[in-house]
């Protein structure tokens, strides 16, 4: 999509649709727009609507207005009133309003939108943030995964142009930089969604690694891809154990930013990359297996966040680790009861072949220590238990360090991607004791599945600050929202980028 910043008087701007935001009126004579700095003749049209009682400015209220002889072919009047008194008009709220405007425009087959950035909106959010929020929302709401659909008139209406309109060319630099950040975040979140939505027969570990190389190259990140031989050489027996049931060989991808390790803090991001999780010999019922193409969401999010950070010129030394496998049942598949050895020498009893994600993450967390990282954050569709713990209201956050957890919560608040911290009690790790190996991959007792998964990971963390995000219930959705259709959500790209961009500023949290 083309995103442009234009300086012009609102009433002189030629456009297919001009979006004006309105709060509910207290008195019909005093209608004021949230994104205009002064009354214009457009405003008097809205005043008429309000006076006739046809528009109240409630959230989700949208009206089209058609203007004789004006350069704007239509006005899209959008309400920004709060539903409840405790609802804030924050960034997430603004993005939902903009996303609803995108949906309404697409319905009419309009392919260009113009959003003035002025007045109270600029005062509240500032130029950079206002532009970032609007650009990001338009890209996210405009997203569709249509690669496997034969194009028809009906399904190919997409917005092609977003114009951010400044009345006096102020603050041009801030708005341009915000539009850039919003474009990068929106684009890479959508790219993560594309990877997530791609069917599992088209996205094998090999194909994923090829795409990682392509994206990394374009974003000027270094990218090393290990094949199964190199993985064996490195002693990653737990990763190979998961992969051995599949005809698709595994890959281990290492992404690295150019920054100098000696002068910049190192952060390692790890993403679970199971391109399809059948459960292995502990095979899943069809109903649970259907969504298992999304089991590579962590890897998609880490790849996208790394590329976005490179494009936004993050100064940090960033490392991304993507263990990529397919978990299949076959005559060569690993058995419940097998013992495998991870690259740090630790042995694992595979008590359940469906608890495969933690085996990949264990290898990656053990390997991460060689970068002497200031912190390691992993993100994974790790446990179905998350559907019971938090549902799709928030991702589970686990951390061995309160300051790292606080940074993540802070970043989550900014991007509207909610996290909720869950405990890592000692009894969770006690239940992972094995009779025959150093650890079991599932507990002997039922319950607290998400925490026990996290406790397993914790035992592979070696002397660095670590946080784990369980996104099993966030990675894909079965209901469309304003900012995302059904399917892969790209959840976490914006969160990881926000966290890394603010790393140096929020050091003393
Ligand atoms: N990929 C699944 C977790 C999952 C389930 C993600 C549903 C998204 C939706 C993971 O590999 C898994 O199967 N976990 C098991 C662990 C259990 C065997 C301890 C689970 O959650 O049932
Ligand atoms: Zn599984
Ligand atoms: Zn899995």
C-alpha cells in the first residue's frame, strides 16, 4: 500500500474518502472534530446530521456524507464516543475506529482513504504516534490472505493508498517518521500472518528457512541456515528426535543484526517453528490437529520482528533463533519413552511426543548462552492449557527476572497486545523429575500445563535473564476482529519490536 504525507487545506484535498472523527455531542451547536483544527464547511454538514439526531458520535458509528462540488468525493464520519466510562480513548481504541473505517471503505469498493492529522488528535497522541497508529491500523485492517483464492470482483477490493493530511505542514518530520514506523510494523505483522496462514504442505522447514534467508537478506540481517547434518554435529538430539518422524528434514536458522557485540547489548529472540504438529505418535484428534499449521507462529513472529527492527535501524545486537521441524507419526518417529540428549548434554525422557515445542526451545535456550545475552525472550504456541488459563484475552508471560517482565508488560501496554504474568513455582519443576533421564518433557501429575511447560524451559536457561511468552491462544483467531481477519494474527511482532526499540531508554525500570 502507498502511504503518503500531504500538506493541504482539508477542504482543498481531492480524495475518494475523507475520514473525520467525532466525539458524542453534548450540545448539537458545538460539534467539533477530533482530527480537525478549525471549523470547516465539512463540519457544518456533520452538525446538520447531529442536529437531526442521525449521528451521535458513538464508537463504531459510521456515516457516509456526499458533497456537491467538493474535492472530497465523500466524508466518512466516524464516532469515537466511549462505550463505557472506564474505556479510554487510547491508541488501541483509535486503531479500532480507523480499522472500522477501512472495512466500510472496502465494502464500497473505495481504494483510497485520506485521514487528516490535526486538532485534538495531534495534541493527544503527538505527530509520530498518531501517524504510526493510523498507518499501522490501515495496513492491519486491510490484510487478507487471498493467495489460494481465484481472484473475483468480490474478493479483490483492497485499499491501495492512505493519505495522511497535514493542514500547515506541521509537524511534517514527526508524521513522516511515524508513518514509516507504522508502515514497517504493519507490513511485517502482515508478513508474519502470511507465513502463519500458508498451508502446511506449502511451508516445510526447508521452505521456511529459504524465506527467512530471503527476508533477512532484504532487511540486511545475516542469516545462517543449518541442515540436519549440521544440527547433528551441534549435538541437538532433542531437536532431531522431533524431526525424525517426518519426511521433511529440520532446519535451524540463526539471524543476526550487524551491530557490534562489544558495544551493544545482545538480546536473543527464540521462536517455536513447528510447521505442522500432528502430535507425533501421541497423535492429536482431527479437531485439534486442524489448526496445527499455526504451530510455527513463534518463528514467524521472531523473523518478522527481527526484520522490522533492522529496517527501523535498531542499534542493538539482536540474534534470532528459529528451530524448524515438522512433528509427524511414522515408523521412524520418536516413541513415548525415548531418551534424547540436548546440545548442553542434558538428557530428556520424551514422555509425550506431543510436547515437542519445549524440546526445540530447550535446544535453542541452551544454544543462546554462547551469545552471552543480556536477555533471552522466547515466544511459542506451547500449550493448549493457555485456552483455559487466559483464553484469547492475553498471552501468558513467565520470567526469571522482574525487571525483564516489567519491560515486557510496559511494551505490551503500548502496543495493545496484552500479557499476564504467571508463576514459576518450584513444585512445577519437581514434577518434571525423570526416573531414567535428567528431566521429563511432561509432568507426572496433571494440571498447570502452561506453567509446567515454562518450568521445563527454565531448566535449560543458563545464567541470563529470560522470559517466555506462551501465545497458543493468541497466534490465530476463529473470529474476525477490526484489525485482523480470521487466521494468523501476527500477535507479538509489535510487542517484540516495541520492547527492543525502547531497550536502552527503559533500562532502569
Ligand atoms: N502445539 C501444541 C500446543 C497448542 C495447542 C497450540 C492448541 C495451539 C493450540 C503443543 O505442541 C502441544 O501439543 N502441547 C501439549 C502439551 C501436553 C502434551 C503436555 C498440549 O498442550 O496438550
Ligand atoms: Zn504438540
Ligand atoms: Zn506444538
